[in-house]
């Protein structure tokens, strides 16, 4: 993707610091460059992840990487990337839209200050993003985030759309009802889970479920200029750095399903091979072993094959919100109601991962 050349501005001879008064300043050019950087992030990063994941999955071996490239189709790769990276991408965009909207409205309320003259990057990204994309991002987050973290969407949504209580209705009594009733309904929904979490000393779960909705009515509106400048200088690079750090699990998540293949040996016994099936043809079943290396198994020696959950899929909390496990997303929870989880096969437990 082409990038417009950086336009250098001559120093301000009057010493006023007014960027817009400098010769050569073009707001449309800045918006165009912000748009290009935003879409490069949204489109280019997932494409790079798709390529990097194959190399990580292959253990860094060139020939194994080429084998995966030859047998993992682009549709499968995109599907695997979406199911594992949708949560990360939506998280990054939600943070950008929420923080960008706060910085944008803060800049609008501080005319003449530096934060208004040189609008922060996230503010420009949020301003040029169409509303439908913002809504779609929140919808993807609602469907893919773990239920434990869904309450964080409430203040983020309020910040992204700047929905302050004063904008809900002109009459104070009606505003109070519009704020209190949803909070009361949410309290009824999560109160049994909060009691269970407190009984199990899961105080982080209590905080994640209870605090964000209570903060939502107070996050809209401009912040002081000093806070806005601090957020622009520290929060923006911190968010991008955290996204890079959070991308590591996405890169290391297997693309192919984890299986245990039981094969007959020459001595009449059996052997369990734990790994990922790359391809099956008339001659061999090609397995990328979990401990490294590619194994070619003759198809006539394969006795059975079972699908195993990965370590990251095993639950860590014994908490539910109205029959939905807190570590499931809404999509996962609905899926488990249609296809209840079966017990883990003995073959999956018999072979330690590694």
C-alpha cells in the first residue's frame, strides 16, 4: 500500500506555534495519511499474522513450513485466523475507538492548545472511521470475547459514542430511570455469579463483573488538557505495544486440529501419535507431531483417531453466568448448548503434551 510522503513544515516565524497557520499545512493530507495507517493496521496485520503462523506452527523449519503452505488452503487459513484472532483484533479496535473518541472530544474542548492543533493519532482514526465499522467491531467483540470480560464493553461503548447521561433525555427523572433500570437488570443477571465468586475468593472476577458498568455513566465527555496530553503521549504507544504482546498467543495457536492417532506397529502392538494431521492421501497420513517433526504414517496402519482439546481450552474458573461459563464467549456458550461437551478421551490424557 502506497504512503503519501511526509510533508515537513517550516518553522513558525511568528513563534505562535499555530500549526494550521504554517505554510504547507494541509488537514486533508493529514486525514488521508491517518486513513492509510488505520487501514494498513486493520488489513495488513492479519495478513502478516497468517504468514507468520505457518512458520511458528512448523517450528521454524523451512521444509515443514513449505509443506504447510502447500497443504493449508487460504480459506482454512483465513478461517483459523478469524476464529483465533477476532478477539484480539476487536479488542484493539475497541480500545482505539474508545480512547480516540475521548481524545477527540477533549481536543474539541481545548481550542488553541497543542492537543487541538496536533490531534492525537487515535483521535484521527476514530474520526475517520465510519459508524457502521465501529458498531460491527463492538458486535464482533460481543460475540467473541469471554463473558468474563464483556462488562468492559459497556464503558468502552459509552466512551466511543460519547453517550453521557445528559444526552439520554432532557428530563432528570427520565435520565435517572434510563441509567438505573439497565444497571438493576444487569445486577439481577450477575448477582448469583458475584456471590459464588466472592465465596471462592475470586476477587478479580468480582471486580471485572461489577466495576465497569458502574463506571460507564462517568466516562463520557472531555478530560482535562493535561490528562489528554498524557494519554496521547503514553496510552497510544502502550496500547500498540500491548497489542503486539497479546499477539504472541495468536501466533502460537495451532492452525490444524490437535489429534491422537493410534497406529498398529510391526510387532502387533499399537502406538499413539499426538499431533496435527496435515494431509491424508491414498498412501500416507502426514502428521506434524506436537513435539516436533513430521511423521508419514501408512493409511492402512491407522487404527483410530480422536480429537483433543488444547491446554488453553481447559477452564480455570468454576463460575457461570446464568448457565454460561464465564470463560466461554457467547458463541461458544451457545455452541455448547447445541453440542454439549463430551468427556476428554483417555488417549488425550495418556500422552503428556510437549
